[in-house]
């Protein structure tokens, strides 16, 4: 048991540069939330539902993390910070990282029908802060969900999902053969396949359209149009 705890603490330290020692990690609310959930889940499986809920409510009060006693959680789950909600039928694999304000929620909770309503996260998934993963969908192994993304469809293995509603960045899996990306979102590296700036691309398109319009007007008036300044020249003038 002691060796398992040490391995768990080391797995968190490998994903978080903040703690200076294992002792600091023992104070993390995410660690306490997962530990208390193990107790609540054991009571839940023993059909001691009231006691399971009691442990769950104590854990939520202590850590600001709400994990339903029925949720199934694998090894080395790291919940960084807190304010996370994990629903009853959620299933979480090994070495999953969840940042603050994430929801693993169910769809259509008003109809009162039980069954699989919450997501399944495969091994090594990363959920960025504020991500909302909703419904009985599957997030494939090593997939990343960026901050504030809303995911309602299955996520392929190794994909990076961003936006609202979340879409894949379409980056080939071999491009992201990395063990860990904090917050599930690449930083200072290309997200789009061509690695270019979308703003520059749109400015170039607008400049080309303006040039075409000016050429058409000049042809009608029989004059020579002035060349449209490029995006870099516009920035220099401003």
C-alpha cells in the first residue's frame, strides 16, 4: 500500500512542477478527493448508498470536488486544483489529468432514466481547465481536450479537441507523440496543420479581394488603380 501511494505521488509530481516534495502533494485537494472517493465507491458497491453519499458530501465540502460515489476511477488520476464535477456513470482510465472547473456531465438528466449517461475517459487523457465533456461518449487514449472546450461526440485516440463546440485540430498523431501536455492545449507550438496564423491568412484574403475590386473599378473608369498596402505595411503605418 505504501509503495502504491509513493508511485501515485510520483506520478503527480511528474505532471506538476509546483511541488518541491511528496509532502506537499499530500495536501492537494485532488488527492484527498480521489482518496475519499475510493471509500465512497466501496460503500456504493456494497449498496450502502446513504453512507456513500455522506462520504461524498464530506469530500465535496473539504475539497470543492464532487465525484459521485458510483463513478469508476482507474489508477493515478490527478485532479489539479478543484471545482470539478464527475457524474455517476463516468469511467476514468489510468494516468488521466483533469484541471480545474471540469465537468464530466450527463445528457438529459430530467427524464429520470438510469443507465450510461456520462463520459468514458481512456488512459492518459488530459482535460484542460473549464472543459465540459457531456454525455455517454468515449474520449480515446492520449486525447487532449483544450481549455473551455465543449465535447459532445466521441473523441478519436490521440486527438486534440478545441473550441465550442469542440473540433479536432487535425494534427497527425505522430506530431504529438509526447508523454504529457499541461492543460491539454499545445502552447508556443503549431495547433493548425500548416502552423500559420489565421489572422494573417484572413488579412491576405481581404487584401486580395480589395485589389480585385479596385482592378474592376479601374477597368470600368479607365484609370490605373493604386496598389493596396499589404498587412505588414498597414501595421507600419499604424
